[in-house]
C-alpha cells in the first residue's frame, strides 16, 4: 500500500518531534501531465472523492492496481493524474494521540510532503468539506468544548481549510485552487439555526445504531429536494439509506484521538489578511463551489471568502446540500474542469471572476455574515447583526444544556449501589 512519511524539513522543531512516524496513506488515479491533489474533509477518507476522481481522470481504479484501463469515452478526463489521500487521524493514515498534533497548518504540511513524495512540483489543489463518520460514544464526550462541537456545530470543512492554508503557505506550487463547501474556523463553524438543524443535533446525539445514524447523516449531507426525488418506486432517500447503513456498519466510526484532533484543527483554523493577500496575488485562479442548502457550512461564509479573494475568485453556488460534490456531481466536475482549463490557457482574473468589487464600509464587510434566503436575497441592517449574535448565544446555551445532561448521565452511571449488611444489635 502506498504511504508517504511526513517530511520533517517542512515543519518546525516542535512539530518535527510530534510528526515522528506519521504516515499518510494515498492513492493516485489516471495519467497525464496535469495533476491535481484532492484534500478531503473531517472524518472523510480518500474514497469520498469517487465522483470527482471518475470525472477528472475517467477511471476509479487506483494506479497501484494491476491492469488499469480507463473507460473515459468522453475524453474529458484525458491527460489528468490525481492524488487522493486520508488525512492524519482518519482511514489508513497515522492517528497521533495529542490534539496539538492537529492543525490546518500541520495538515497542509502533510500535503506538501505528499507533493514532494510524488515528485509533483506544482498541482491543482482541490479541498472539500466532506466528512461523515463522527463517533458519538460517551468516551469521546470528555471535553466541554468538543461536546458542544459534536452535538451542535457539526463542523466539517477541514479539506477546504487545509487546501486554503496550503495555497497560502506555498502559492508557487499551486496551479489553481478549488474550495468546495468551505467555511472559516472558530465561530464560522456554527451552522444556521432552524428547526432542521436542531432536529439533526438532537437525533445525532440520541443515535445509537447505524440505522439511526444513517437517517441523521442523510439530512445532514443532502438537500431535502434531492432526498425526495423518485428512483423507480423508491425515493432517493430510501436508496441512500441502505447504502449508508451498510457503510457505517462495515467501516465503523472514527477513532477518538483522530476526531478530537481534527475538530481541534477546525476550531483553530484561520486565514489571516496577509495569507489572503498571498493567495490573491499568487497568479492562480480560484473557484469557490458551494451548495446553497448546506446546513453545516453556511454559504454566506463561502461568499465572504470568495469576495476576499476578488478578483481571482469565482463563486459557484449550486442547488444542493453539504455533499454537493455527490448531489450535483456533473455540475461540480464541470466547474472543476473549467477551472483547470482556464488555468491552462492563462485566463486573466478579470475574465474569470463573476464577482463585483465591493465598496469599503462596515456594512459591506459584514454583509456576508447575514444569512441569505434560498433565492439569494439578503439585507444589511443592524437588526440582522443582533439576530446573528442571538443565534450564537442560543447555540451556546443549547450546547451547555447537552453538556450538563451528559455529565449527569455519566455521573449516575458511575455511582453504584452499596450493599448494606444487617445491623448488629
């Protein structure tokens, strides 16, 4: 099996010590002069990139398998080699035991080491927030902050975060940058607050079987319109439900150390203004692709990032949920191929972008924090900012209630009845 050992030259002294023995599992697909690095999100594995691997290369068989024959009849994927891998803490890659071993900077350095290992001087970088294997057992619920994240936040944008950080660290090695369902770190991890989100949070917390988890995951990953579509006599939700139950039953959950570490990376993630400027001035094009019905990563944060990267960024919002790469595979793959082609012909930023320059000002800078309606309309007013703060407070209070209940339940489980013998009289 192909592994890449993390190169210590890419890390500082402290991280070098922590990275001792860390190996990254990867797979390459297709052949050709154009190369793309696919970075998956929290709790996801390289296999989650299946629809994009097939669309970009014309094959879903890894190059380390014998007798590979591409079945790309359209020719759209010719001349492309892609690499997909498991991030540290997930799949077949190493699982460091300390949360401090996980940051988006460290994980970006893992990606750089992989580029060096493959001998790729430059590559198209594609990051996706796609994870679906949370471990909600009581052993994981040992940290106040992570209880809150696990139950309420559902943060799941690691891949795009790492891709963005990599582009800021080594912009000279990036041919183009695609960010799928991206959001920022910290409080930008919070989902939008509505009945569906609260329902998902409660059901996720109470789910104890693969069947219960599968129902929660479907509502988390896909738009309701997509799940209601008919496939013969069944709905798409019925078909996906069977696949999800089988997948969860066979693969199990992510380890506690890996989940804690990747959540830590999400929360601490931040792209600074100088990093944004490095990406913007590096000379490569950017595509920000997002499902407008994503209940995990709010599209307003993706739009905000795209605007910060003006004029090199293009915003692509599709009718889909968090796994827009699976729900709208054809449209996503088309957008990726357009980005790669535009980079190859050296299209200018002004010809590429579909955004308009915003005038400086407080409300213009904050407008992306406003929740947009499904029609894409939004309004900037002080009342919206108050609602935004109230939204965060409600999420925090809900997390505290869950935390109190969980600790009370665990405390009662620890207390055992004492057998009292007969008194001596």
